[in-house]
C-alpha cells in the first residue's frame, strides 16, 4: 500500500465507512473479461442477485482472494507488478476514491435530510474502569510480639520478576471505602 494513498482524506473516509459506499458501481470488465480491483480497495462490488456482495475485507489482496474463492465466475486481472505502485496508478486510485466519496456523501446527505433532525445524541461514553494495579495502596501492618504472635508464611526463594526476596511476606487485604468501590491492596514487609 502506498503512503500517498493512505494519507488521502477520501481514502481514509472510504476505509472508515464499514460498508460499501452508497452509489458505488459493480466491477467493470476489461476487454479480456477480467475485472480490475483498485489499489487499496476493501469492499466487494460483485453483483449477487439484485445487489452487491458488500463483504468487507482487510486489504486488496484479501479482496482478490475473496472474489476468486466465492465468486468463481468472475475473473480478476492480476496486479501489474509487485512492490510500490507507479505514481500514475496512485493518482488514478486517488481520483477514483474522490469520485466515490463525493457520490456517497451526496446520497448520504440527501437521505439524512429526509429523516427526523431531532434525533437524540448518543449517550456519553462511560469512563473506563481502572485496573487494580493503578489503585494499589501500600499499608503498613503491625505484627504482635510475644505469645500472641502467629506464624506468617514467608517466601523461601527470591523472584526478581515479581520483586520478591527471600523472607518477604505478601499479604493481600480487601477493604471497602464505599458500597460500590472495592480496592485491593498488596503489602510487602520484610521480616528481620
């Protein structure tokens, strides 16, 4: 794929549609009876019954394979060469995407004017939940001395990836600040 085509506003709008643009024509056959897939094209335009196939694919190569596999009656013209396309081919593709998107925008605006303009706006996006790693709080624990003291299991080996040393204690505490907020706190205290 060419950077010049990827930077084109019309091509960006074409890829962002999610479905074939309004008013797009079916593939046209050349003198040999083969269709030519445009540079960067991702929507299938083979006529199936009374409408276009419309499958969305990731790349031109995937579209060519889709046509060969699912529309066997249609022949596809092979790409001229591998590697970077010629500037004339890129310019032709940019003009083609410009024409397609102008047609699409005209049809879309005509259809939009027929609908109720008082459509409520979409709901605001909900804030993303933060992972527990970001809300980790360190707590100091006092361990009783004397006969009340209980034995706390300690790590017998060091683990550099986890930041654990031999003799460290890992205690997980869960507490609630409110009904809806639960926080998990991890504490490490080195026993001497």
